C-alpha cells in the first residue's frame, strides 16, 4: 500500500514537472521594437505586440519581426552609361517594415530580393544618363531609385526610407582625362579672370584720367571766369569813377559859369601838353576855328591893355 502511494506521488511530481516545463515553454517575450507572428498548426493566427505573450507549446509557433529601420548594402557593380562608359557603382538602401505579415509571408528572403532589385534598377537609372550627368546628379538618382524600390517592395510590407549612392567611379583613363579637362578649365578661367582684371584696371585708370582732365578743365574755366569777372568789375568801377569825376567837373564848370576867355586859355594849355608828346604831327578838330576866334579876341584884349 505504501509502495502504491509512493508511486502515485512520484508520478504526480513527474506530471507537475512536465506541466511546469510545458507552461514555461509557452511564455514568449516580445521586445518594444518587435512584432510576434503566432502560427497555430502552421496557420497564421494573430500578431503579438511588445510585452509578455503566452502561446501553446508544440501547437503554436512565434516568429519575431524587427520593425526598426534596417539597411541593405548593394554590392559594387559595373554599369554602362548612355555614352557607353563603364562605371562602378554601389549604394545602400534604408528600409523599415510596415506590415510584418507581408514581410514574412510574401517574400522568402527579403535581403537578397532587395539587393537584386536595387542592382537591376540602378543599372536602368544610370544607363539612361550621360557620364557627366550621372556624376553630378546623385540626388536625382537617389530619388528615382527610392521611388522605384518603394513601389516594388510595397507588397512585401516594407517602406524604402532612402537610397544613397556610395560611389560612382569611372575607369582610370576617363578619370585622368577628366582631371586634365578640369585643370584646363580652371586655367582658362584663371586667364579670363586675369584679363578681366587688367581690363577693369585699364578702364578705371582711363576713367580716372578723364575725370582728372575734366576737373582740371573745369578749374581753369572757373579761374578764367573769375578773372574776367574781376577785370569786368575793375573796369566798371573805374568807368563809374571817371563818370562821377566828369560829372563833378562838368557840374563845377557850370556852377562856376566860365567865360570864353578862360576856356580858350585852358584849351591852349591842353594843346601845349599835347605838343610836348613824342608825336610829330598834331591834328586839330574842325571845331577849333571857333576856339581860335576866341584866342584872337584874347590877343586883341592883351594888345589894348598894353597900349
């Protein structure tokens, strides 16, 4: 009896242990950046969010999907441009899962599929461009490739965040030719800039000389004008003074009421002064006959007094 009880207890402990292990096996922890896809007997049942999740061991199966942003490194490949130049191109693709169910059930190997899809479309995009255009249009290539990949991967439950070209390398001979072309272009620009500088300097010097000549001419004209105005002022002042003097003399003569005898005597004194000059000939005006008559009268006057 005691052996049967011991057996029952031992069997019960075994059963409890199995149940405990079975219960522990059904506990799953989902991280905050993950989603858990739960299948029951091979059929999708539900999606578990982050936290503690209980499943039925053996019957249920959980697949965790990382919902964080991830990157696909596209290996380097040779691409032929529109002008038949072979360039080596590689890129990186950043993506994030939007639907874990589609990501798990719609594509077998997303990383491989995304890599091949990026390589194919990268060849298509760059193959439609000239070499120079492809080297200077990285943003355009990135945007076009991102749009193509985003449309293609939408059914996989993935959103393409961005695409970045890591490098576009032409062949060595093309690179050397581009370097020579760049050096020649820079030399040409330097020569043009130097010529423009010399031209501008010559123009500036000519403008300075022109402005200096103009200012000098204006200064001379202003000086001549000032001298002419001063001379004019001097002559006007002298003329006004002489006019005033003549008026004063004329007024004094009229006020003194001179006789013909006095006028004749003054006239003779003036003639004497004229005769004392260096001139050899003296021309007398026609009106001198009247004055000479006055002189004759004076002579008769002096004659009468002497007698």
